[in-house]
C-alpha cells in the first residue's frame, strides 16, 4: 500500500484517479478548495495551488505526488500562467519541502505546440519546471480525455443526437478514456523511478480523423451523423458568440479554436508507455457508449 498526494482530486480526472487508488488499496491525500464528505482512505487537505502551507501539508507523508490540477480554460494568458505555471512551481516546491522524491505531472499534448495557444504555452512552461526540478519525475501528456464524468465533450454528444457534428478543418487526434489514464498515473506513481515523458492513447495507431471520431460518438448515441468540417474563421466567430452568450463559462474560446484546428494531435509512438507498465484497456467505441450511458443517467443527454 502506498500514500499518494493528489491535486485536482475533485475534478474529472482526479476523482476517477482517487476511486482507482482506493480500489487498489492505496491511501490518498487530496487537495480541495471546499469541504468534502468524509471518505475512508482519503485525507482531504483544504487549500488551492496558491496555498503553499497547505501544499506542503498535502505532500507530507506521501510516497509520491500526482499533480493533476490545472487550468484548461482561461480568459487570458495570465490566467493560464497563474494556474499552470505558478501552480506547478508551488507544487514542486511543496514536494521538495515535504521530502517526497516521486513526482508524476499531468501535462497535455497541447504543450507540443506552445505557439498555438495560451493553454499549450503554459503547459509547456510548466513541463520545463518539472524537467529542471531534480525530482524523480514523469510527465504524462494525455490527448483528448473522455469518459463518464466528463463535461467537456458533452456538447459533441448532444449535437450528435440531432445527426450532426461540427468539426475543425481536417487533422487527426488521439483520445484516451479517463479510467485508462488513471491506471497509468497510478502505475507511474508506484514505480520507483521513471524519468521521461509519456504520450498515452487508446492504442489506435495513427489516431482518429475528426469525422471518424464524430461517427463513433454518433454510434454511441444511436444516430448516424453528418460530419461538417468548418473553416477556422467560422469557428472563431462561434467562439466570439459563445463568449458573448456565456461569458467566462464559454466552452469554445479563441484559444481552444487555435489548437483544435492544428492538424496533428496524435500521440507520439516514441513516447509510448512500456507495455509491462501499462497498456490501454478500454476500447474507444465501448468507452463512448459508457460515456453516453452516464450522460443519460445524469439527465444530461
């Protein structure tokens, strides 16, 4: 049994990670901004990524730190910098202060192209801090993450119910189911040492074209979809409309459009996890069906 310190434990990825850790018999110390119900095996530590004393408390007594928390949507570059760069710097300092050596960092494939978006830039800068930390680190760069509990892809499923998919122009993507990502993070946290960078995916060589993935979502909701690839200018217009309608809650932002329209978000086979450490278990068609089922049970679809 190990003790893992986890940030982002109340979010989509982090909450699934905690479930998997407890199921495997581990103990978890988890950061939270708000009071949480008591849970066997979980020690909640009140604070955020700015609360340096709380971060040190979080890491104290842990065998490894898994830094999941981050900002995926912000109104400006400063918001990304604060959440992803400063937040990571604070976590690294707390890890060292608590005497923990093993550090697993959740980045993003977007960090490969830092010039495309504030999000990708901030994740890339955070990765640099991890590489220079002197800890026993691993950087995990997931592609698009989906699964039960996710609200980022919900609108794709909702639109697919009407037989339609509005897509970026061309390009390919990789995807990973949230439970598969959680199992990888646990395997890495339990490893004595694994310096390096891993690009996990669902095991589909060459990834998915946008229409292929849209059709798979359509099958998950029981509809044949018409996949329409939209020019970047049209998506940018949609982002401005979304910001006008939903303000800071907008899902489609100019920053996101910039990296959505990049043609290659396929996981790099050169950064694949060793098969004796981890392999994906969730076939994507099945995972999308389970995601649609979860949306229905929550009254979201």
